[in-house]
């Protein structure tokens, strides 16, 4: 990309002196701000990781939390985090994507749909605590199942639906119309076009959306505190959907705001670095199919 | 890994021993049920510890606890969505800001002590009740007026509805109004936030439960009495309160057993003391 | 980008042949199956869309039904135009929080949008690809850090820093909250804008360069306008998150119901007030209703802002 611009700047150097200067200033500015922000992010990550990462041990990741003595672990909370995230994604990804596809491909272009679209966008600004209260009204009061993993996961899925729906819609809309026409011209049906052309091309955007929501869901605490509680069942590998489901982010909140254990600060630091690592992991897991996809489409 | 296996086998051993040795425990271990606890976050560490010990004895009882704020406790009980509502005051009586909850029984579980705390840079060591009232109502705004340096006082308050706030207002300020506005005034949502804010803000004053007091902050003497366990026990330090588990009517079944476990002298003199709460039996009412 | 449909092309001829053959008899069930799966898929999409709307409507309904009860005891005028919030003495003026939310959101956008768009351009157009492949996941990482951690950092690092810089006793307030929010929405806005910029077909850029534009001109006049819809969507999403963020804001804004006289006066916004008080008031009190109404109001404010942004976009599109 930089080759043609240099050539352009040279051959029209005299005539476009001002533009060339602007170009240089602009490039410098972008690099400067880019470098600044990268430095800032690295600093931030360093700040978050430096106290926690060196002290991480397997016992901490695997162990049971303790209220009195030092050395409590985060085992059940970590497990619950994954379990809850998994369930909530299983619910929200198909629903969100299908709704997004509907809005992008099938929905008539009228006022009502426009209104719905704006409402969906607006709902991503509703504070998560409201979703938590909705979860309480639904699961604790209506279905009477108490504070459970199931309630937490479904409430979390609701929280993520608006963003997933809109990201899917936006990514599918940004697929060039030529590709779609070409697919139709080859005799594909609408479903085939969506499955074989639109989704693969829009996948990068959709995966970004999923990563963003998964990361947010993993770090969400307000909803879980209200709907899944601040306790775990106290044992590892508890797949029961009706167990209380404290997640790592909730544990972090608890340790930071109320816990009396002497090493609360250290647990918080370690839990933070574990969280960052897990989010990295989630990103990798979702991006691997993307790499395969791009290899496939390039080759 | 090894430690984990060890601790699990130790737990299993302890459970089987308990079940085998005492008939009372074996009777309790057949106890079934589900206990939902909600309410005060200050009592949460106690609840969690008691829950994990209780579950070891009674594996068939499921306990799920959450915390949002003291008042949530009795309200959830009234609505029927929680079996136990943890609250930092006796919710079957009226307190400043909150009406009593009819038909609920207050089961005392622990004594908590509250301390006025200030940033390390504050030179004042002791405040009288009058001075505290003036500071927290915004009448006195400079440390020099209470014997300190010439510096603005930064008042840090807990949010409305906090059990610590209700108790501190009742016991330390003798029911006087708290301020709610000002350039050097802020409210925080939890004990942890209070701790961090006091530790990092010069010239700040606030109040906190005794277990959270660290050596990075200064615990004020009130009327020249230091907030220590000893002074509470001998009756000279008055700023303490009792934490309650509210139930709808007298507790029954698993809920009853759980409350009895917390009130038992084994728990009161063991884990509860280690968590820096004070056993119920130790204080004179 | 264009060679993406290579796979579709490879698969398509066979299918095309089959569906032609399908029309003539023996393979008829394949055509029927195609039609079936098409309509089932369509129905599934519609059903999910309806379900999503239903859930969202339920939440709207919950907030509205509870919130509207406020007006049994509080006049419309008092709630919206009085800055006196003192529920303990039955005074429910929410103007401070409405003002705070709008001011905080605008301040956050003013700081974060320029930065985010520059970062997006940096990622999509300027950096070498190896750096890009490292930076994108790193930015995604920042989204996943729980807001409690951001709040804690704000409380322990940012506020002491601001206090030293300004000489205030307390530095809690709009500016501290806006900076924390900027860090939180930066990855959202820049990553989605980045995707939008990358999705601009290469031929646009080629055409621009062929006409003799340099990189600056190409990016500002061709690429950014072409990616405008996506960037705008990113801004809306970031804005929505900024409006609705609670846990981090609560820790740095000061939570005091007073009109801010400067950027460093402790104040409160709708979200911080909701999250601080909703768990500490009685269920069936006017106070509780007022908090639900504030939740509903939050939605209305963000809808208004979204409509405003869309309106600006439309006007911009007409001008260009």
C-alpha cells in the first residue's frame, strides 16, 4: 500500500506540494498516535499482569476458595465462568445470528423494521443491572428456581443478543453486492447464498462481534451477582445447571469489595491476570476458524 | 494438584468421621433442602464460610448466597425469593430510613464493630462524638478545627441503605443527619471501595467494619477509646452492632439447622472469631 | 476479496447442473428439499428475530411498567426539571443525573472517537500485517477486562494522578469517569471501525491512487467515506456502552447528587445512581419506581442520541 503512495507523491511532487506535506504529517500523526496507544495498552497490561502473573500456581487455578486462611483458589469460579459462558453463547450465537440475518436479508425496508433496529441498538446501552433485575423477575420470581447457573447464563445471553444481532447484520450488509449477485446468477438459492457466500465473507466481522461479546460476558459481574449468586457449589466439575454459579469476575468483585481474607489483594491481582489470559484464549479459539477460512478462500 | 487431592480426602475423611462418630451429625446429614440467602454484603464472608462448613456436614443441603445490600435481605424474604435475609440491623424494628418488617424473626448471628478511619496523613488521633457529628454533617470542614493540620476534610460516606452506614449513624453519630453534598464529599458502594479510597486519599475520613481496617489507614479513637475487640468486650467502645439472619416466622428444616450451626459455640468461637467478628455470647447487651 | 467466491464457484456448477436436472424429473426431491430447507431457514430466522424482539420488549415493558408508577407521587415537571434529588425527604428531581449522563457521554465521545478512528486507520491501512495480527487480539483483550478492574485502576492510579495535576482535594468527577470510559470503549469503536475500513473494496483505493491521490487523500476522501456506515455503527455501539456502563463509573464519579461546577466535582449519572441505590431501597416505594424510570430514561436518551447520529449521517451523505 505504501508503494503507490510514494510513487504518487514523487511524480506529482511539485504540483501537490501541500498535499504531499499533509500526507507526511498525516502518516506521522497516525504512527505517533498508534504508537502512543500501543504503549499505553502495553503499560496497562503490564500494570495488570506484573503483580499477578508471577505468583500464579496450579493450586490457585484448581483450588477451592477460602474465607479465612491465605492461599484460597479460584477453581470452581473459573470452571463456572467457562460453563456459564459456553451455555450463554450456545443460546445467543444462533439466535443473534439468525435475527441479524433476518434483519439484513429478509426484513422489509420499512419504518417498523427501522424502529426495531434502533431499539435493538438502544438496548445495548441498558445497564447490565437491569438485565439482572429482569433475570430475577423471570427465574427467581416466576420460575422459582433460585440463584442458578441456568438463570445466570440465560440472562447473560439476553444481555449479548442486541450486540450480536447488530454486528451480524452490519457485517452481512457490508458484503459487496456483486458477490451476492454472482451467487444468485450461478443459480444458488437464498440459503445457499447466505451459507456459502455471505457468512464466509462476513465471518471476520461476525467473529469480532462474538469475541467482543464473549469477552464482555466473561467479565460481566452485575448480572451474575443478581441471577447466579456469589456462591459456588463448593466442588469442581459440577455440571448441574441448578447449582449456584459464581464466576471469576464475580469472585474478583467479591474479593475486591467484601472479602476479609488477608491475601485478598493478591487473589484479586492473580484473578485479573487469569481473566486476561482467558480472554486471550477465547479470542484465539474463535479466530482459528477464521484463519482456516481465509486460507481456504485465498487458495 | 497433590494438595488438592489431599484436601479433598481430608474433607471426605472429616465428613465420614463426623457422620460416624456423633449420632446428631448423622441425623443432620440426612437433612435435605435448599437455602437461598440474600442481603448484606458485609455479612457475606461469614455466610460463605458457614455455608461451606455446613455443606460438608450436610451434603444434601444446597446453599446459594448472594449479596446486594442489607435491605435486600428482609425484602427478598418477604417476597419469598430467599429463605434467609442477612441484614446488619434488627429489621423487625424501625431504624433511621427503614421501616420494620412485620412477621419476620431476627436471628442474631454475629457482632460487628465499626470504626471511624482516616488517611495516614491525618494528625488527629481521637475525635469526640460531637466532632464526628460536625464532620459528617458538613459543619466542620477543616482538620485544624478539630486539632489537626490546616487542610480540607474529605468526607467519604457509604451509600444509602448500607448496613454499616445505618449502624454508624445510630451508634457513633447518635442518629444525627449525614451530609449529602459538597466539593469534598463522595459516596462509595462497598467496604472494599471505602478501604481503597481512604488509603489513597489524603485528608479523608470515613468509617468501616473493623475486619477491614488495615495498617495503611488510621483507626480513630472515639471519645478517647480505641476501636478494639478488648474495648468492646469491656463495654467502653459503643460503636458496634449485631448482624441478623431474618426469616419468615420461626426458621424450620434446613434453614433452622443452618442458623443453629452459625449460632453454635463451635462456629462462634472458631471460624467466626477468625473472620474477626465477635461471638454473640461475648458481649453484654 | 473477489477471489473469495472461488469456493462458491467451485461448488456451484455441480449444484447448478443438479438443479437443472432436478427440474426434469428423477432428482425432483432434491429441488423440493432445497426449497424446504430454504423456507425452514427463513422461518427460523424470523422466529429468532421475533424472539429477540420479544425479550427486548419484555425488558422495556418491565422498566416502563414499574417506572411509570413514579408519577403517582411525583409530578412530571419535578422529575425532569428539578435538580433536587433527596428521596429520603420525598424530593425526586432527576435533572442532575440526566445532565450528568448526557455530559459524560459527549465528553467520552469527544475524547474517544478521534483516537479510535485514528487507531482503526492505523490498524487497517498503515501498519505492516505482522504488527496488525498482533495488535488486533490485544485490542480485543481490553474489552474482556472486567469493568471492576478498570474502576479499581481508576481509583488507585488515575484519580491520585489527576489530584496531583489539578491540586483538588478530590478528583472524582466527570473527567475521571470520561477517561476510564474512553479506555473501555476504545477497543470497541476501533476494532469495529477497523473491520469496516478493511471491508472497503481494494478497487476503490486502486482507483484513487490511479487518479494520483496520495495516501492521506485516499484515506480521508475515499476510504473513510466508504466505510462511514460501519464507523458510525461502531461509534453508536461505543456510545451505547458508555451510556450504560455502571461498575467502573461508580468507582470514579463520586456518587453525589449535585450539579457539577467543574470537571472535578463529585457528581452522579443515571447509571451510577441506579446501581448504587436499586439494591438498597424498598421494593414498592416511589424511590424504587423512580430508579426504574431512570433506567427507562437511559434507553430513551440513547435512542435519541442514536437517532441524532443517524440524522447527521444522512445529512452528511446528502452533502457529499
